[in-house]
């Protein structure tokens, strides 16, 4: 009997627990009925203001909020159970908005409803322009001028063009997926070093389109000192302006929602405005006055109810110029405003603030700044590669010069963050006086970019290890320092560890500010008296056939004859002439590589040396594949073929083999090196880089392959000429192969492949010969493949 009672007890307890669990799962309200919410009517229409009633039927607590309007008044914004809200709209109001009713408990939103509110004469919105930025590959962070994946639509979008200053297309950062209605992702406009701008030019407006509505998605993400992020959006540092001609601009205000309050921190902004006078074209400019924190996406312009009045003809304003209004400052502001030419002839005095004799810059660079300038935006570059020798001969650091520029001749551009003038002549610049003081700007790394084109000094730089300056980029804490290969009087010099100051011309590379020291004086705090030897290159690679190559040697704080030892005389012959060491390698007929170490020293300081790694490649024989009959899936060397171009003879080094790299900049081609093919062996003209590609068959598609190298796939990023790229996703990387003579000229030779509307062929060019074009009727050679023979 006790056992039966015990079972009844436990069954009863279990039943009670199940009931408690069930009722607890409904929600945290004492009412165990299922939650419901009904709102009537679903649309409220006010012809000329007034008050209307909104009926709410529910069995829970609720809240009401107004979206996209400040002209709606609600008698109640929260309550519990069924109720009524009086909705008021002032007379004369025209517009559309939404009232959102949300029912929730501790666990979150249970149900929601939206009521559309229309006031005044309802105008049907018409899309004029929309841009989602597409989904083309943005891994290379293309600048606005280089990007080809635009996705514009709308009646006025046909002739739209884009321009940018220190802005690029990115697919990184927090995506805007589901952040607002219509959020597209993944590509966005990224605003780099401030001030950065993005311009949408030539939006066509139809007759009578003066009441307009502009919307866009945007985000701001700034890293704090403690590595946390500030995602609050600040309209005061992200401005929007409109123009009828792209020259004079009028700022417009906008409202944002509260999307920056929570992940993913994207806001939707709206600007309602009315053009005082109709125009045929509208230009829109977005300007960020904070560096590297803003992203922009989903820009849309449509007809609307209008709002703030904008006069684009009379009283239009131009964004205030930065700097002091000097001639150089005026040139900078013209270029930042999108001008590619001067608006008038200009004559002014400037100081040579770089050191042409050392030339830690591209050949043909002359850095100029406003005399005695202390403000930002007072430095420019005059560039002409053909004048390099004359620049080095005629000008020195500290020269005051008179500059005469002709508006119909010179061009304006931007290079490495600095306004650059091209197509000038040496007679345009004459020396007025010499040995003038050039005082660098004392600044910090966070403000360095503001002084692009000018000399600046960063203090308290720490270098932890001594070394020898090389032609490369260094990172010392927050400071980036770069040396160009042209700076031969700096490269090869030893430096010591320690803390001190570094001075140089400020440039901006890939949106990061850096210093380019002008001479050793700019590095004086780190000059070392220790003896050192620098060699270039540090590696010598020979083909199996052998050959001859040289090493250039620089001695620092050492005098005496150079010695070169260490290589096996059975395979190598070494000779020294001045600062050049020549190595002759014999043919390697074996299946193994022959290696050695060339030790370079000085008779007066034998304790100091530098080592060059030397290799003779093993004997590898290749089969040349030049037509589709021989081609199949497998691993190959991919090559182009050229015998002569523009007076330069390439033979016998006619085969141009892909290194696996692609170029950067506006045109993206395959980087190639020249080889001779004889007796089934490949002999490089210079450095040997054998990069194998793998052709992978695409299932169920004839003559269709993926071209894979280093775990990435080659593809055409946009379908435009010379826009090749590498991606980890093979989805858009299928290439259809054919003999070139079947799709090009009948006498053409080699193989071609097409992807996204372009073909790979060998182009007549000075370098990097494998390129992609949509039209190939004039090309003589396609691709060639080399397969290792077993």
C-alpha cells in the first residue's frame, strides 16, 4: 500500500512540474492566453491635417513609435491591453511616415504591426538613380577611378560617372546585411585619409523634378586607444553637398535613424530637399572630415515631397578651401575638387623641399612647397620622368624657384596622397636663389597625412635592432618609413638601434601616411659608424644551363678591395671589378640543384661580410604545348610569346612566363618574365621564377578549366579590358579554351581562353605581356603552356 501511495505522489509531482513548465513557456505575463495584436486601420490618410483614431487590440503591453517624421503627434506611446491612440497631423503637412506598434516581454518582441501615414496630396515616388556598388571582387581595394563593378539603375542613371579623392571600394568591415530595408552589401565606398570625397556626377533630371529625396546607408567605426570601437555616426563629420555643374556646391542636411545604436551599426540617412530652380543634371558629393572611419552604400535619389530649399544658381556655395589660399593651396583645392586641369595660367614662387640629388622618390619627381609654410595643404609634386637627369642637375634642396604653369598644357592628378602636376617642361621652373632654409613640420603620426607633399618630422621613434637601410618599407611603431630604390646614397648605409627623430617628405600609400627621408641628414639620429656591407641582390638563381649574373656591393664605413669567396670552382667562376662581383655558373646536367654561398668581404675588414645564396637549377625538360590538341587538365607553366615590340627585340627570350603575380593600378595584367626555350629547357633572361598553374576541368563542360595558382583562381573581375584578378572562390572563374585562330585572326598562333567576355592573349608591350581584352582580332599570339617531361 505504501508503494502505491508513493507512486501517486511522484506522478502528481511530475504533473505539477509539467504544468508549471508549460505555463512558463507562454511568456512572463500572468495571462496564459496566447499573445495577439491587431491594429486598425493599416493606413491613415490626412488630406489637410487633423486627428484620427488608431484602434489597438491586444492582451499584452505595447509601445508606439513614429518613423521618418517629426510632424506626427500621438496621444499615447505605450499602454497595456486594447486601447486607442489619437493621431494628429498639422494642417498643410505633406509627406509619408510610419507608426510602429511593438508588443514585447522580457524575452523580446512578441508581435509588431506597422501603420502607414500619408498627409496631403500623395505623390508617387519615381526612382531617378540608385547605386548598390555591385558585388565585383574588391579584395585589391580599387580606387574609385579603377573600379568597374558599378550597379547603377534608375531613369537618370545612364550617363552617371564617378570620381573620388582618397576613396576606394572595399568589401571588408561590418556588413550592412539586414541593417535597413534594401541594404545590399558587400561592397562599400571607404573614405580614407581626410578630407576624402566621393562624387556622383551627371544624374539626369527630367523636366519638373525639383522635389527630391536622397537616401543612403552609412557607418562610422573608430578604434579607441583601448582597442574598443566608437560606432556612433556623426553627421557633422560626414557632409553631403549637391551641385548642378560639379564645380560649385551647396551643402544639404539629412536625418539618420538610430541604426548606429546596435550591431551592425549602419544608419539609413534621408535628405528631403527642393531645388529652387530646375536643372538638367545633378551632382552629389559625400565628404568625410575624419580619416578612415566612414563607409557608404546604397545611394538612392527619387522624387519626393521636397524639403529644404537649395539654390544651385544664385548664392551657391563652394566648400571652404583648406590652407592659406596660396597658389599651391589653390592648385591642391582644384585637384581635390575634381579638376584635371588648371582654370588659368599660374605663376608663383616655391621652395624645393625634397632632395633631387638623393631622389628618394620616383625618377622625375620635384617636391615643392609654399615658402615658410606651416599649415597643411601647401606641398605639391611636379612629375616628369623624362626630365629626371635635368631635375637632378638643375635643382637642390632649399632652392627658391619661380614656377610658370600653362592652363592649357599641364595636368592635375593625385599620386600617393599628394597633388601632382604632369606634362610640365624644365623651362617652366627657374631658380631664384639657393640654400634657403626648409623647416619641416613637427607633427605626430595621427596627423601626418594632413601634410602630404611636405617635409615633416616625427619625434620619439624607436628602432629596436640595428641594420642596413634597404629599398623597402619599414614600420617603427606607428610610423611607416619608405625608401625608393633610386635613393642609392641612403640604401646600403648602416643604422643603429635607439630612439630619435626621423624626417622626410610625407606621402600616402594605400591610405596610410608614411615618411620618405630625403637624405642621411633626415636620419641623423640613427646614423651608425659601424662597418657594414650591403649586397644586391641577395640571391642568384641560374637555370640548369648556367649563365652569368652580377652582384652590386656597397661598403659602409669600410675602405679597401672587395673579396668574394666560398663558391665551388667546379661549378662557378667569380670575378671582382670595383663594386661589382660577377658569377659565372656552369651547366647543371644533374637532377639535383647545385647550391652555394658567396661570401663578400673587404681585405681591410675581413671580419665584416655579406652572404649571397647561389643556386643552379636542376636539369628539367619541358614539352611546349601550343594548341588545344595537346592541352588537358594538369600542371603547367603559363606563357605568352613575343619576338619584337616597338624596336625592342625579345628573341631568343621570346617566351613570357607568368610569375603568379598580377600588377596593381588601373590596369591589372599578369606579371611575366622572359625566357629562352631551347633543347627542351627554359633559360631565364634575368631572374628565374617558375610558377606552376593547374588547369582543373570544369565538370560536364568541354574545353573549360579553372586556372589555379597558390590556392587562388584567375578570373576577369569586370569584363572590361585588362581587369584580371585572383579569387579564392571559383564560382566566376571558369575559362573556355580554344585555339586563338578560331576566334581571332586566321593566322594567329597559340591558345586563348575567355571568361566574363574577355580573352587572354599576348599583347605587344614593354612588359607584363599576358593581358585580357574583349576584342582580339589584331593579336598574333595567345598563350603557350610548358609541361614537365617525365
